[in-house]
C-alpha cells in the first residue's frame, strides 16, 4: 500500500523526482514502498549442466532477470509519482512497463524454483505422486502430457512461456497454457511449473535447436516444487 504522507514528504525534497534511475530502490524506500530485489538462485550457476549451461544461467539470472527487477522498480517509482500528481496520462503510459517488467520478475522467480539439478531427489517424478496422478487422469498418461506440453512450447511464436497450471474455480483441473512475452499467469490459475521460451534461455547453448532445449528441460524440472504448488503448499507470490 502506498504511503502518501511519506510520498508527499519525499516529493517536497526532490527536484526532479527520480531523474537518476539508479536511485529507484532508495526513492521507493523513501516513499514507504519496498523495492523488488533479485532473488538468489537456489543452486549454483553450473548446477543444471549439461542441460542448461552455466553461461546461460549466469547471464539469464544476473543480467536478464536483474534488468526486469531494475526496470520494474523504476516504473513503480514513476507510477507512484504520477498518482500523487494526479497525472492520469502518465499512469496509463506506465502500464506496459509495469506489466512487462513485473511479469518478467514473477515469471523468472517461479522458473528458477521449478528447476533442479538433473538426478537430484527434487528432479525425480517420485516427488510429485499426487500431481502425476492428476496429469495421468487429464492426459491419459504422463508421456502424452509431456508430448502435449512440448508441442505447446514449440508452438510459441516469438518470445513467451509455457505453463502447467491448476485452474481457478471448483473444478481446479490441470491445463497447459502459453503466455506471450513476459505476461504472467493471472486470474487465479496457479502455475505448477513454467518453461522460458525466450531465445535468451537457450540460444547460447542450443542455437536454433529449440526442440533439443525442450527435450532436455524435462531432466531439470523440480517435481517437488511442482507438487507443492499443486497441493497449495507453496507460499510463492504469483501476482504483484
Ligand atoms: Fe528469461
């Protein structure tokens, strides 16, 4: 919740507000708003090799994800200012930046946690017995689900994500969805796991071999995290 008394006090001390974007985190703190920060990876950069290279993981996390966080904080700072100044046009102009960078932050935060080193206990399907039963009920077999999910990933045009979600509502069934660019899963659906299909997620290692990236990603899915999300045991935020 925006603390407007802090904001107005802050505005009175700044001229112009937020002209130095590197101070976004500090500025948001002065407004009484907690800035978003890059979460640490739950494993080392080389932990997903050979399926995802250390070089990709380091760039993806420390550069790409960091950029989403930095630009989200900048956009939020500008938005708070626009609200305080009653500038509706400026608020509207900021919506796309908030959506893109906020979605990028949410999606990558979920992605890191739904990956695990190949061969680890968490990467074993045995850790998702309840989820696998529901998958088999929905798609007939795990292999048929895997084929359908892989086809959905490879069918994404341009940049986007593929997700297994537990639908909102009474039925709460499983569904495969794709989202464009950095659009997150919204509307109450719960992301069970997602796969980043931006070229920055695979190109340095797989070049144009997108199908090989999709085939290998199955070796590093964190089924424990997937089971926890399916069972509603996860405390992760999936929306801003
Ligand atoms: Fe990414």
